[in-house]
C-alpha cells in the first residue's frame, strides 16, 4: 500500500502558509497572555505520563493543521499496519513487532512464542536472584547498541527496585579500556556473563565475549553453562560459542526496540520477574493509548507532530532532553539510538531523496548538571533548541529537601527559556559588583539579556517505577514512528552502519601488515602513523 509523504499533501502546503503567517514569529509570552486556559488546553494525560505542551510554539490552529497532516499521511492505517505485524521494514523484509513483546497472552501476534520465552526467562531469573543458592553477585552484560543501551538505561533508572546483592556491569565497546576495569576485582565463581547480540556476529560483542571466556577460564572457572548465558536470535552461533543457556527472540524485534525481549534479561535479573512484567504492562498501556486515543489526545502522535513542526518549519536541528531524575542519566544515549538510528535517513520509501530534514540530533544530561554546562547556550546562544524536561513528582529516596530543590530547578529552567529577560529588565537590576567600572550600564544589560521565547515540553511522571518507565519508553518509540511515518522513511532499518563495518574489516589486517595499497592518502598516512 502506498502512503503519501508529508510534503506531498495539501496539509503541508497549508502548514507552510500558516507558518509564514503565524508560526515564524509566534511568541509564547503573548500566547499565554492571550489565552489564560492555555495550560489546561494543552495538557495531555497518557498512561503514567502527563505532558505539558503549552510552552511550545503552536496554538489550536497549528495543531489542527498538524492533525490534518497526520490524517492525510494516513497515520492511523500506518500505525495499524505496525501493530498488526505487516512487513513494514520492507528493506529487510520484516515485521516490526516490539509491541507484541509486551502484550498480554493472546493479545498480539506470536503470543505463544513470546510468552514461552518470557516465562522461561523469568523462571531462570529467579534462580539467579536467589544468590544464596546461585552464588552470583556480579552480572556482566556484553552487548552493544540495542543489545546494551536499553538495559544500561533501565537498570540505573530502576535502582530503587534492584536486588541489593547483585551488581550489574555493562561492557559494550571493543576498546579494552571498557572491559578491563570491569573484570578487575571480579571472581569467576560469583560472576554471570550475558552475551547479548541479536545476530551473534557483531565484532565488538564477539571480541569482548572471547575476552570474558578467556578470563573466566584463566580464573579457574569451569562451569561455563552456569556462568555464561546468551540472548540472541542466532541460537546456533551461541551454541558454537559454547553457551548452553540461551533465551531467543525473533527477527521482527529491531535491536533498538529489543529491551522488552530476552535482551531485557539484565533488567529482569536486576528488578525481578514481577517488576519486569510491570514494565511490560506499562508499555502495553501506552501501546493501547497509541492504538486507540483520538489523534488530538494521542500523546505519541502529538509529540511526533510537534517534532515535524520544529524540524521542518522552524528549522530546529536538535532537541535536548533534560532529565530531572539522576536514574535516567543514560536516557539520552538510549534515545540517540532510538531516534537517530531510526530516522536518520535521507531517502523515502521509494528511494527518492527527501527534500526536508529528518532526525534531529538528540542530546542531553541530567538536570541540574546540564544547567552548569550547556544551558548557557540554550538560554543565550544563537540557536533556539527545543528542550524536553522530564520531572518526577515523587522520589524513591527520603531526601525531600533535595527533591524540592530539584523540581524547582526544572521548573525554573523551562520558565526562564520561555520568559527570557529584556534589556530593560536587566538594566533595572543591580549590576554585579565585579563588573568593570568602565562598562556602561546599557552594554552590561545587553550581556545579561535573555531572548526568551524558547520552546519546551515538560513530561511529568508521578514516580519512576517499572510501569511508568515502560510507558515512557513506549511513548518515545511511538513518537519516533510518527515522525518517521510522516517523513515517509523506513524507520526500522539501519544500513548507515554497514559501510563503516565493511571498511573496518578491510583495515583490520592492514593494521597488522602495514599494506596501504589503494587507500586514500589520509587513511594510509594515519594507518602508518598508528603502526610506527
Ligand atoms: O549499530 C548497528 C546495530 O545493528 C544496531 O542496530 C544493533 O542494536 C547493534 O548493531 C547490535 O547488534 P547485535 O545485537 O546484532 O549485536
């Protein structure tokens, strides 16, 4: 079935006119002054996540145009095709069914397969978590990309739910500086290695797995069956590596969408079977919202539409995520793969070049740390960058004073970005005593002026729990689907990683032999320098 690309619709042309008339010069402060109900009108409640969209550069009219765009791009039939398991990842001939991994039994395709592995995995998890019997105190997940970033993000986020007697470690990079400090201090008898790789061929993971196996044997470890487990679609390759305990998954689970599958084993080992199921249930609730909520109240679709509005009309090239919860410190890296590997594409479904921007750069740090680093640029730099704040109402610790300060900081930042400070306001303030006496007041005030009118979205969770985190991640997945669908690209392949892999395979033996025949002068020169 052929779907229209966003720029081929009437709604796109209408949005262009609307942008010139009302979008380019939209002023958030004026919008709030005009409409005292703006916060109420632009708040959206989805399962576990409330979104304040009111500090975005749009109004009801903009939203109507964007919703027209979504309809004309047939977002609902496309969403239904995703959820039904149509082979929408057509360049790899695969369905995209991560939603089936979190659906209750009987509610999605491949249910028996999914629940069979899930039940087996969670039974296994409880045997390992019985540390008195298993003796396992350390778990090392060896994987990269989607076989690393999900668990590496979720485990610290759900630290309050984690087994106190098991320490999780993550090794991903083929750089020996990654695995060396992890292995230092571990005992073979107390360590479980998870070799996580969808393909079980990825260079980095296989190399680190070999290092781990050699380390284990050098430590006198013999019971490989107990101390090594694999999570993969390539059960045969895992067996050839010598692993007998394997939890499988399927080619219709994309790497960056795989934390719900056996790739989530480190998560389940950390938080236990019930909490893992709660995470799946939270994601399923968001899936139901995505599948059934009317477009105007469908949060992933609204966020995807705002992403298109900013990327293609306002021309914003990046989005910053500001996480006011330290446990979410790895969320930016996770979102980078989710969004940039999914939507970093320059051809449409027909292979034609797309004449507009696709994936923005996604980046960020936990608040308040980011405030003392790059927020200067967000407030006074030359580029406007939409910021997404994530605030969590209740902490899982008891340091309420710290938490109140944290929330005040998050609120203050989105407020400051929007309100800014005029030069007159700056001049009316008392000048800092350290300012040069030769500096005249208007000049100093210019330095202390904030342009304001910088947009942000604030997502609010009641508490960071397995369920709310599951819902939050699913929200992001469906939002990325939405913008990718409108752009008319395949969000589910990743051919862009292949060229570097192939060239690396060519260069690897050359680093040993020194043969630079046929190489460009720069690569040849660098290779020679690295060998000498
Ligand atoms: O970076 C490319 C990629 O294929 C990702 O999409 C994937 O998550 C990662 O490599 C790891 O692949 P695997 O799980 O097969 O080792």
